[in-house]
C-alpha cells in the first residue's frame, strides 16, 4: 500500500487525504494545532458559532460545489456588501455602483473621469489597473486606502502581480446589487460550519495533532516529528514552501489579520442582506466588519461581530508582489518529484476553498 504524508489539515490537506484514501493509499496527516480544519475551523464564542473570515463558499465550479455539498449541505446567500464613505457621511454598496455617483460629493469630477477612461488599458500594477477602470476619484474613495491597509503596503504600485483578480464581478457595478448571483454563493447549513467535512475526510487516516514537523528530508520523502523520522512514498505539503527548505532563497512575505470579536446585546445590527461592511477611508484602522449571524443564521437575542485589522502577527495572505511570487516559484521548482506543495500557502497563490477542491481533484487524479 502506498503511503502519503500530508503536512497540515486545512482544506488543502483534507481534500487530498480523503481522495487518496478512497484510492487505497495509507495517509498520515500531521497537524501542529490541536484541531483539524486549519483556518476554516468553526469555533464557538459563548453560544455563537464563528469562523475567522468567515469563509463563505463562492465559486463558478459546479464540481467543487457538488463535492462539498455532499458532506456539508450548503445554503444560498443573497448578499450585499456596504462600504462607509466618511466624506459623504453615508454607506454605499460595494463594488461602487453607477447609480450612486449622483449622490457623491465629487459626482461631476467622477463623471468627467469616467467619460475619458481608456478603452484598452495596459496596467502594470494595482493602482494603474484601477484608475484606468474607475478613474482617480472613485479609486481614492473606495479602493486606494483599503487596499494599502489590507496588504500593509506603502503604495499600491507595489502590487504588481495578479491585481486583475481584485475585481469583484465588475469594477463599476450597474443594475443588480446582490453579489455574485450567477455563482455558487453559499454557507454551510450546519451550526458547526465545515467541521463535519474535516472529520469525514480524515476518518480513515492517521491524524497526528499537536505535531509540528521540525525537519524535512525531502529527497528521502521523510519528515522529522517529535524526535522520530517518518517516511512516505510522497509528501503533500500545505505550508509555506520556504519552510521546507530552511528559507534558503529568503523568507516569503505574508500579511495576516487580527480578528476582534465582540457580542452585542441586540438581535441584529446590520440591515437585511448586508453581511460585511468595508471601511476604505484614509484614517480607518480596520478593513471590514462582519456580523456572523448573517452567515450562520444562529438564533439568539444577541449578535456576534468581528472587526478585521491587518497585521503581521500571523501569515494568512501570500502577497501579490512579483518578486515574492518568483521567490515562491524558486522553492516550488526545487522540490523533488515526490513532494507536492499545494493549497494557499503551498502554491503562494491567493486561492479559495473552491480552487483548493478543484486543484486537489486534479492532482490526486494524476497519482
Ligand atoms: C481571513 C480569510 C478569509 C477567507 N475567506 C474566504 C472565503 O470567504 N471563501 C473562500 O473560499 N476562501 C476564503 N479564504 C481562503 C481559504 O479559506 C483558504 O484558501 C483555505 O482555507 C486554505 O486552506 P489550506 O489548507 O491551504 O491552509 P490552512 O487552512 O491555513 O491550513 C494549513 C494547516 O497547516 C498547519 N501547519 C502549519 N505549519 C505546520 C507544521 N510545521 N507542521 C504541521 N502542521 C502545520 C496549520 O496549523 C493549518 O492547520 C479566506 C482566507 C483568509 C485568510
């Protein structure tokens, strides 16, 4: 029987673990935390379920939806995002909407800029990309400061890789304000979110919790844990690839988040259908606020909110900086044939749950 060693029990560890197990492999999952599920684990704060994020399932792929929905029934979301514009002293929907321009203090200037947008654009970074699509004023109001803060950048010109993917549906919305109506836009029905998927996926696997991999003998597909060595036929790593090679090409940069949770003594805070509120003003500290109940439908006379503040205390988001992406590629290209680096950290790509499911189905199919 072939043996796979998997580092990390998030989605990108659990999906391959399950699929390999179904193919008759023996699978050992090594997880440094005392729980499985990684960043998508659902916890309780008092009586309130929450998942840091809160990680709804948003996808154009029917295969990813069907795969997950088999184990965790998913409920459709009808969702609007608000953004608070301090200078207008009001909330607008996000992405900015053409019908709202007349209500903005700089309406005339915005319209002038929209009238002269280039038909074809050749953006070289996030800033040129967005100004070419919505003009300087809308960019400054809705996007510029938010992005700098979210990625802890001095200037958005530093973001020179993958910036096209930062468009939510359209840069400037028209018509419908509900987000992604033509995609799967869902959240788990069960109170414990996606947790049952992780349990089902790992049911037939050996799972070592509270276990940090401290050494990597990649050529021999061997890992060092707790003063022992374990060998597999393959290693699937879901952690940052620089760690596998002792940062020999330099440490990869990431951005993290602090999540400040608090319960309020009121049944609902946000208006109907509003799930997130974004804060894009120059002097804001937080990026966004979420009311968890909107996702979980938890019934309570109280409500749980979380404020997200960008931070370097944890590593959650690979950057969109070309030199960092190139560095990650150097690590990944240097891996021996039987070592696979997958998932958000492993590929150093800003990918979501659905991408991870698709990626896992494809790569396990080749084994
Ligand atoms: C704040 C936030 C919000 C998001 N929102 C959404 C969303 O709404 N929808 C969506 O589809 N996607 C969302 N994503 C992205 C999605 O959640 C991730 O792409 C996905 O969960 C990544 O899974 P993973 O298994 O690659 O990583 P993780 O879930 O981070 O799992 C990695 C695991 O490896 C373990 N580990 C690390 N080092 C070691 C070691 N040395 N030894 C052993 N174990 C180790 C960790 O403890 C962890 O359990 C969001 C991401 C973030 C950060």
